[in-house]
């Protein structure tokens, strides 16, 4: 449980606020009474959780490119944030193969730009750079990666996030050693949850197939991933930024993922989803010869557990229950802000 009252009135700048994870984060922080500014591109999908979540008029939403340093500097000057959470990214592995330059510009130089703005802004006390479980050099072994493992993502997305970590480490050593600003990175596993409309992610693929009355296509049914509900990392991020704001000694590098029992194959995940949805939904194995993606990936989250007494709140089965609950309300044209608030309350009780 995170004491969300801490964020009431806090000046927070959140990049990537219009994305899937960013929209859930925005809803949590708006409800908590934060003085929230978001900086992000418009969402690339026609359906957008940011619009459905009803937060746009309850925060300062700035549409801008993370690569635009001049605009970012101006936003930082105007906002004078105390807390910065950096979630803006090009997040899709397959898209990084199609457009590697854009991926590196966004994920590496975007991080440079954020850190440069923090360097020029005295108000910032707590910064969190959100990266990914894919930053590690993947040896396809069966145990979870720890925070001290080598960083060397294989594909352009994963590698660009490894670079983002290194940029953060460099700025911390070069510019912030003598400043009262806590800096952490968080490496989260694969997230699922209501309102993810992205391409090339398995749960959105399931939802689209159901909406269109088609079979679910699964490209890599035997790949193992650390799946978790989106509120797991969102609340963990807030726990970290709050803790290090109050005690700089808690800054560091943290994995955020499920327990080992909830690291499942994509095929098993889709089986569970179909069973929970009902109506005899089925999936087909259709490997399309796409680019390299890791087959086996787990995280060791012992550090997060030891440091904060943290543990996952929802296992994979309960997380899928929440996805199905949210999606059925969405299909029925129901009250999305209410179901989001209900799930946030259930998670954080």
C-alpha cells in the first residue's frame, strides 16, 4: 500500500502521460490531489485510455516531443516540479526494428533532455527514470536478473533503454553528486491491464480479436515473460519517488516484477485469458518469422522487497480478472473512470 496523501499538492512532471501506463499513473495522481503536469505526444491509437480516464481537464497536459529540448526547458521553467517521473518512450520491440533511429532518439536523447532540464532546475528533489526488464544482457537462463547484472539489451528498443540507464548513471555522477536530488531507475516487467490499445502486445491483440470476432493470433506462445497488472509498477514507482524524496539513501536501481509463479508463457497467458472471457474463445499459433525477441525473461525483485517491504498485490490470475472486468465495461460503453477508480482502490487497500 502506498500513502497517496503524500502527493497532494506536490508539483509533479510526468512524461508519457498519454500512454497506457501513463494514463493509469495520471488517474492515480489526479485522484491523490497532485499538481500534475504531463508532457507527451498525442496517443498513436484511435482509442485512447487517456481520453477515457477523464484526467485531461484535471491536470496540465502538454503535448510535445521528448526530443524537443527547448520546449522541455520552457515547461520545466514554468512548472518548477518537485518530482519528475520519466515514462515517455518508444516502447515496442518490433517498431524499434522498423525505425531504430527514432527509437534511439526518443529513448536515449529523450532521457538526456529530461536530465538536462533537471540539471537546470533547482526545484527537483526526486527523479525516477522508468526503463524495462529488457535492459539486461539476456542469457536465456531460468533465474531472474538482478540489478547488478550487465546491461546490454539485444534489439534497438531494449538496447536504447540500456543506454537510457547509462545516461542516468552518468548524469547522476557528473552533475548531481553534490545536489539534494534523489535519482532512481525502475526496470519493470511486462504490464497488462484495461485500456491498453497498443499494437504488438498480447493482451491488446486478444481484445481486438474478440471485438472483431476472430481467433487470437499468438506469435511466440512459448516465450516466458514476467507479466503483471499495470498498477503493480505504477504504485511501485510512486513508492520509490516518495521514499527517496524523504530519504535520499533509498535512491537506486530497482526491478519491479511478479513472483516467479506468475512468470508464464505467452500461450499460458492467452489460455487463462480465454478461460476467463468465456464464449469458447481460442487462439492459434502463428509464428510469422519476425525479428529476434528474447524467449526467456524473469526478474529478481529481492532488492525492492528487502528495501521497502514490497510484494506483488495481484497474481497473474487476478490481474487477468481485472483486465476482463475493465474490457467488458468498455465494450458495453460503461463508466471507465469509475472502474479505474474501483480497481485502484482495490489494489491499494
